């Protein structure tokens, strides 16, 4: 059973470009979480999604950031018009239905904005 | 609201010595508590968790943690450090919620193991 898969592992963007980060949850998992780890800081919650629904987006910046988890395919975290402050490691976690307090993490996508 | 405080952003231990990482939390509901480990350029791996029941929980790689409600603590210990324990450790809390729950993390403690 493959773990949580994130791609790309590393992403370089210039200021003003768009970044798209993908997350495929573990097989059978229907809950997806996105977290951001800024340099020298802990992880901060961004958004929690189930298939086709955003359940909790209380940690998402108000502008430029969006997330989706379609019926088919991976979850996508999209950052429009990236700025240098968006440089961070973005981690996705998934959990199965019914025991969603245990989250399994992917290896992360490290975004660098030039 | 929930929060987690990890005392000490860096800890240095000698190989074979006790590892003690401190974690205090605040939560308005009974907490679920977790310790995760992160090796360089990797994701987080679950070490152990406390949900209900026995307050002393054992995890992988010889780690254990004790939930002390009166002290709002969940300190992580390992009797004898190994070089492979060098990593960053995160304590996290989530609340008792039926469907889905965000994790609130502490700032992390980076462990250095000296030979």
C-alpha cells in the first residue's frame, strides 16, 4: 500500500507565477489535509478537504491560495501570483474515514520562489 | 482553541543517554496527542499517539510518552539514544471531533546525538 504521494518534491517559481502542488492520499483515505512549514517554524494547518468538499479552510490565506479534492484524481493546492514569502515546505496528510485523528504525511513539496 | 509548547528548540544528547523532549498543551476539549518525527528533507512519521485509555503509550523505535492531564503534558522519552534518533520531533494536539480534525503542532525540537 503506497503512502501519501506528493509531487513535485521540489518546485521553483518566479514571483508572479502560479504553483500547483499535488497530493494523492493513501488508498482508501478520503480525508486530506494541507500544512505549511515555513523555514525554522513548525507546521501550520491550512485546509482540510473531503472528496469534492472543503471542510475547514481556517488556515488558508485569504488571497491567492485555493485547494480542491475532486471526485477523481489528486488533491491540488494552488498558489497564484507567488511571492517570496510563499517559499516553504507544503505537506499533505491523509486519513481514513472514521478514524480521522490519525494522519499520515507525504514527503512534502518544497517551493522556492525566486 | 488549542496550542502546543515544546520547551527547547534544540536538544543535544550523548549516544546511550536518556532522551527527554518536553511538550505541554492547552485544549478546551479532551485532547488527542501525537508525537511525530521528521528526518531531513522527509515528511513526518508518527511515533506514537494518545487518544484514550492508558496514559503511558509506547511507540516505535523505543520511544514512549506519558499523558499527564494535571500537568497538561505529554513528554517524550527514550532510555538510550541512538545515532539514528537525530531528527526533528514535533508534538501535536487535536480535539475530540467525530469527523476530521486539524493538528496543531508545537515548534519542534531538533535532536542532536553525540557519539
